[in-house]
C-alpha cells in the first residue's frame, strides 16, 4: 500500500472520513456563555443527579456519547471502537462513563488535547479499513478538575488572571465511511514540547509552544498558510496563550491573522463570566467543536478549518516534584460537506 | 477498501506487521526471578539514579525505548509515532520519559493492558499506511504504584495472599513494515467488563472476566480454539486470576489447557520471591513479552501465540467512592518469523 504520509507529522486520508454526528452536553456555566444556543444539552445541576463530581463527569460522558450515536441514527452496537479520555486520574470519567457500552474500547490520555487524539486515531482506524464507525469523545468537569489539580473548591482560593476555567461537559462525534457531514481529510500529530513552564495557573503559556510547533509543522508538511483556512482553532489556550502562539509564530516568519482563535476564548464571555484567561479542559475543545464548529461546517460558513486541541501533560505529582509542564497539540483538517449528498 | 474486520472484535491485518525489535529493562526484583536471563538490562538501583520513584519510572521509559530503537538499527527520528502509557496519574511515567524524543506522540491509558493497546494501535497505523515505524511500550514501577494505589511503602502494610506485585521496568517494541522478526497478524480489541469486584487487593479477580471475554470473543471471531496456539498468555492476572479465567471459560464450554498461562505467573518465583498472587502492572506483560516471548518466537519455539495484556481500570478516587473495578484485555495474534528472511 502506498504511504499516506505527506510530511514529517502529517498524513492525508485516502478517502475523507465523515463526521456523521456530533453531540455536546455542558454544565450551567457553559449554558450561560456565548455559545449556549449551539449545545445539544445543557445541565443545570453540576452534580448531574450524582453524589460526587467524578460520578457527575461520567454521567456527562455516558449521556452525551449515547446522544451522539442516536444523532447519527445508529446503535451503540454499530460502533466498532470507542476512543475517549479525560483529565481525571486513570481516565475514570471515561472508564466509568463508557463501561455500559460493551464495545471495543481504547482509552486515551492526551490531557486537554484528547478530542484531537481521539478523532485522529478514530479517523485512521476507519481509513485503514479496520472500522466502519468509531465513537470518539472527551470530557472534563470544573469541580473534579479543580479538586484534583489545584485546590478544593470549598477553600475559595483566589485565582490569578492567567488561570483558566475548566469546562464542564462532554463532546463526542461518530466517525464513519460515507454518508453526509463534515469530513476529516488530514491529520497532523503533535510532539511533546516542553519549554520549562512550571506555573499550573498559566496553562496557556505551557501549551502555546506545542500549538505553535503543530501549526508550523502543518504548514511545512502541506505547503499551506493561514490564508488557506477559514478558521484555525486551538483547544484551550485562552487569551494569553493565543497571543503567545501568534508571537511565537511571528518570530518564525509565520503570520496568523484573526482567523486564528481558540475554543477557550469562544466558550465564555471573559468580561461577564469572570473566567479570567478563558476556558480549558478536555471538554473545552470537544464541546466547542461539537456544538459550534460542527454547525458552521454543516452550514458551509466554514469551508476548511485546522482544529488543534491542546493539552498540558502535567500531573499533581510531577508539579510537586518540580517538573515543568510539557504541552502537546493534535491537529486535524476538517472540511465542510461536499455540495452533493452522497 | 475492503474491510479487515473478521468478527465483532477482531481485525486481520492486510499484511503482517513485523516486530523489528523488542527491549526490556527491569528492576532488581525482576532480575532475581526466573526470567532474568531474558531481559536486556537489569537495574540494581530502584531509584535508577533519580530522586523520586516517579522520576525513576520515567528513566526506565526513556532508556528502554531508546534501547528498542537502537536494537532495531534505527534512529528515534525514524519513528513515525510513539504510543505508550502507564499507571501513574496523567500517565506521567510515559510523558516525562518520552518528552525528549520529539516524535508524534499518542498517550494511552489502558492500565496494565497498555502494552496490548499500544501494539494494537501501532500495528493498525502501520497496516493502514500511516506509518513505516512505530515505537510502542508500557511501564510500571513497584514503589510509585504502591504509593499511588495502595499504601506508602514505609508503612509496612501486610499484603493479603491475593495481592500482586507490581513489576518495575519498561518493555518496548519497534513495529515496522518488512524486515525480519515475529509478526502481528490479528488484533482482538477488548470491551470493558465489570463484574462488581471492589477489592483492590484482588486485581486478578477483577480482570479475569475481561480476559475470559476476550479469549471467547477471539475464538468466536476466528473459529479457533486453544489447540490452535502454542501459547495463550494474559497480562497480569497472577495465579488466582488465571484459575478464574479457566473456570469462567469452562462454564462457557471452552477448555483451556496448560498452554494458557499468565505473565504474572512467569515473571516471579512465587515460593522464593514472596510475591503472593504474582506479578502485575503495565510492565508485567510488557517486559515478559519483550524479554521472554519475543525470543521464543524468534527461535520458533512458539509458532503462534495469543497475547492479551489485561488491565484493571480503577483509580484511587473511584475505589474510595465505592465503585467496582472494571477490567479490559487487548489481544494480539503474534506468529514466529516466516522461515525465509525477506
């Protein structure tokens, strides 16, 4: 078989993989934000009827992944593989959220880049002939993430301006061969990039070098530039991180204009919602893509986008042991549906 | 493209993927066990020159993955993807162990089944035309695992007979197209199976139903039975878990004879090494395969094996919140090298 690699980090699918459906379920704060009308489900109760934040996160996963399959007019039994992950220790949001599904399961850890990793591997499994349908997703929960990575919420710790707000929710897509929907055409897989940032309250700075590295690699591999995309969208860098990416790439002679934005910027109203640097967490890019961008692609308002969920690959233990925070980004080229229905 | 699926959970690769090299690096206890002569490197210092157990685990990852690439007569730059994971929170053993490699990276979480997950996805990426070479591996460390999942070692907690001993080390393979070596021909991907076991000191019982489910699915998908394999080898069920698998399958009318064993049984001498139920951890199946089985396949003493690393998908938080322990297994059919060198 001829290779599908078109550069050091990029592959081009033999046949575009169709995003047959996308589903997004979010918590109360996201439901008050500027993207409220794009989400499928908004949940008022941050516990989602459960007794712990972790169980609530799993509940988001289970309900939303079922919704994605339903929106694709398919059954869970039709899914050849499930790929997902989250921020919690041992990916427990995903494990306990999907354990009822009884389908072949690949657990992923890409921190907040997980949606990009799940869609990348899912699309390759389909294009490689191994699957007809893949269910891919990612989740996070503000309360379980704060508890695990920063400080118990009850402590009322002051948040610095560079701190971001973990998005509560789950985003999931059903990928398939054929059918109608936006298509994944190319995948640029990120390297771990560590520039020595150690401030767990400035994740945007930790992830920006990885995002810049991914965008540059993608442009080099494809010969394209910012002008070839209607949107270039990173995962959860927020306001500070986005500006850093622009600055880092400017130094490399690569200019990004206003077509480059970040899901962390779009999901909250910075002024009205007191979310400081913006949104973050695996769900940030997952629900923003599944809610907002999926619809923009379907309506052909965006014809080609580079979607690059970003992740800060730290743990509480590594931070306590003085390690810096490595970042990663997983990029996908996603295009609007072809004009004619197949 | 025609589908490669031959059953509900199994795919057959279009062309066998060659395991170009396998490397194993283990700690002092493993070096005293019955497989000592099969490991590439044995490290006397449990800290491996580092100041913490977590950093030691990353050191095992870095050194051993470099060794695998070196044994394959390749350079790290030749690796199109790296796939690996471990038991630590946010997979920090793998993240910090591979961050210097600067190659496209997919982090995985499959608990102790990770070696199976990494080899499965790696083989599919190659057979799908996305990669020429993939570096896949998994690691664990007795001290970091005990600290995270059970009790601080300094406490000297008594271990019940069903407790297993987390293997310290890293196992890694270089997968590629062409060349000489054992080959991966089929992949059976596991479902999450939760039978309600809640005892974190009896992981074998938690994982046995998932291993039994995988073996049964594999036999159904391929029409084979135990007699078609020279060895069927699960990951880290240990003595109690192995017997449970045999018992569970007997009830389904499926007989496993002595060709079925478990890496957790083989890696330690139960009587002399006081390891109770046997070995466990991501490294258990990874180093036993990369050390012992790889050589048995190369020497054609084993012609066809079903290798199924097993994982208990629990976290400390889920255990504290009363959740049961879901299990998973990832199966691969691995055959000895074809008689003629290519």
